[in-house]
């Protein structure tokens, strides 16, 4: 039996203070090579309005504002 089969596991996992990851979809232009990325799926902290994503073209790290407060 995996943890995904345990009733209530997801609610418990997201309620813990050390696990605040949320799924985020962002659109950004790479600051280095200017490649455009639309609907880029990543994870971020529910406590932050920024996520760090890597460009698929050149590998540069980009900080993207998610618009969440």
C-alpha cells in the first residue's frame, strides 16, 4: 500500500507547515536568451509570490512573479 492509498493522506500532507508546495503555471520570457515560455508548469511555495524556473532553451534560472499575494 502506498501513501497515495491512505484515506486523508493528501489533506494531512498539505496541512503540514513544512510542506507548502503548490502547483503553479507561469508564462515568462528568459532574461538571457529571450525565449518565450507559455503555460510552464512548476511548483512553488504557497507563501511566496515568486518561483524560480529554468529556461528550456539555455538552462538559465529565471525568477518569475506569479501574481499571488
